[in-house]
């Protein structure tokens, strides 16, 4: 049961909401936010073709880097709450700028976004707060990296320090491969993001994503999710932004959650406070449940994609009120999120070649789809000059379904996927394999 009811009041006016970003994540946020009857309009900058199918949504063309114009237009639109989706504008300090201009913003400032945009800083942060994570070394030259890799007796993961669109992590099988990875980063594969390389002890265990909505001091947790990062079935192939997800993750038992809260979530928020970082946004904890307990693999300063698409349909109309409370520093920390009793799953359809080179511009054909408890959130689409929906990104569509159990969820998702086509469409058939009881029978 939630403390909210249909008549829940907002703390302030909440008619016009702005979401910044252009992916499936932002479309799913818009979809969840518009459910609240107080919300009259949800603007997206820039959104994508799919945003136009969402109730109350309108895309607006504004260059967020043209700061004066941005403030003028947002004042004109009487924006009551701004939600910043992706990490790049957060890392560039957009939330700070908008707050200075008196907007209510859900999204951390540049200082908080550092949890994501500098892996080496995040590792030091965890060390300062005694938060369990893999052992690590920070290096700023290939020579130093070679020294550590050759002398190490444990398998090592190689990471570019800065933002790299989910592609800056290498999990090599040999020392030579480790060195080649470090070399490619130092040679500028990720530009300035690779000025520092983090070498990490390779740890093992299932992964789970936990999201804390945070108002600077207090927090509440969303349902957990499990993402599928690898491109191919059986969790093989290169890492991607995410090929599918399911929520909640049964792996995260009450016992684990208690440990995670005590050893990871609360120490993180306390350490942010200790460092005078007023974090108003979501903290994404990428965790691995190892034999010696849960450890942090990474922090992100935003919602996961496709975890967000998966979780949003479980939210009721009070979701936007929670974002508002976070933005205003007014969470009690006792809010209960009213989720449905259903579970949710998402399968991502990608362009052929993703996460490497891929072509775009292929028409997307969508056949007969039953949209009861099913959402199609566009991730990378646009319209061509004839008004046809075409592919415009590596990840193209997020197909999300809810039902009583995960077998039903994924049966529906894959049935609907059969109705969708574009040249080179690719998706994994085993999303949710961990929680689909019928999975081995089907395959
Ligand atoms: P990240 O972008 O840091 O989340 O890393 C992407 C993926 O690489 C993670 O989801 C893990 O599957 C894997 N990974 C990252 N760091 C480690 C590590 N220290 N040990 C094992 N796997 C890792
Ligand atoms: N799904 C992983 C991420 O958003 O980083």
C-alpha cells in the first residue's frame, strides 16, 4: 500500500514538466509522469519520434547549450519541474545552471555527476567511505599499466576513467589483451575520457541495478532491475548499453537489500554529504553479488537504460510527486512507491552492427500489437521526409511488457517483437532467462 492516493497533492504547481534527453529512458519517464492528472504537458528536448505518441507530450527544439535562449524559452513555457535524463548534460553542469535560474531540477549538479563521469574519483570516493568494491589501481601511462598488469596474479578489468557511452570497459581474457585495451584507451579511443585508466580486480557474480531517488539527504528506492549488458545470447559478446532488462530482480532478497542499504546506499549518501554534495536526483548503483557479498561495480548519476523503461510501467501516478520532492529537498524517506503487483520485462531491438558501426534510416514496420500492459518506447527513431518512422540509432526500440510472471511477460514481449520489423533488426531471445521458468523448455 502506498501513502499516496489519487488525491495526493503536489508541493507546488506541477503542470508543465520538461524532460531533457532523446532515448527510450526519457520516453518512459514522460509516459510515467503524464499519468498524474496534475500534469498538463510534458515537453521533451529533443525527444525522438516516439515521444509524439505519448499522451500530453510535445517535443521542442531548443539548443540546451544556448543558455540564455534556454532560460527564456523555459520561462515562457512556465516549466514547473525539469528532469535531466542523460549523463552528459549532468556532467556539464546543466542542473547547476538551471537551479541557479530558479528552476526545480531532478538531476545532480556537476559535483554529484562525478560519481559517473570519473571512475577513478568514484573509486576514491568508495575507498573514503569504506564501501565494498573491486580493488583498483589508477594509472596515467601505458608503462605504469603494463607494470601492474604483468605483475598481477589476478584477472584485471580495464576501464577508461571518463564517459564512454558504456563502451569504455574491457574484460580481457589475457594479459596481452589487457595491455591492448589500455593502449587503445591511452591512444585516444575515448578522447579525454581516457587520460586516466582504472585497472580493477575482476570480480564475479550476478549483477543487479538499484536506484535511489535522493533529495540530498533522504532517499527512497525504486524496484530493482537486472540488465543484460552483453550483445549476444548466453551473455556473450561485447558490452552494450543494455539489450534488455527485467524488474523486480528476485535475486535481491530482503537480506541482501538490508546489507546493500547498510553497507552501500547509506554510506554513499553520507559520504556525499560529507563532501558537501547536495545530490538531488537518482543514484544508480550497479552492483555485483559476489561470494563475499554485494559490491559496487559502478555508480551512474541517471536512470539506467533499459532499466528505466522496465521500471516505469510499475509506477503509479505518484511518481512525478517523488521527483518533485527530490528536486525540492523534501523527501521524508518514508514514502512508499505504489507499484502494481505485476512484474515487467523489456527487450531492446537494435540496428545490425551495434554496438560497433551500424547503418540507420531503415523504415520501421509495426504490425498488430496488443498494447494492453505493453509499451513500445522508441530509443533511436526519427521520421524521414515522407513522415515514415525510420531507425536513427544503435538501440532502436524498447518493447516492454508487464504480467503476473516473467514467463508471461516475455512471451508477450517476443510475440509483439515478431510484429516489428526493419532491415537488420537484432535482439536477444534470452532476455530474462534467469527468471523464465519455461525458458529451457522453449529453447
Ligand atoms: P561498467 O560500465 O563499469 O558498469 O561496466 C560494464 C560491465 O563490465 C559491468 O556491468 C560488468 O558486467 C563488467 N565489469 C565492470 N567492472 C567489473 C569488475 N571489476 N569485475 C568484473 N566485471 C566487471
Ligand atoms: N543499462 C546500463 C546503463 O544504463 O548504464
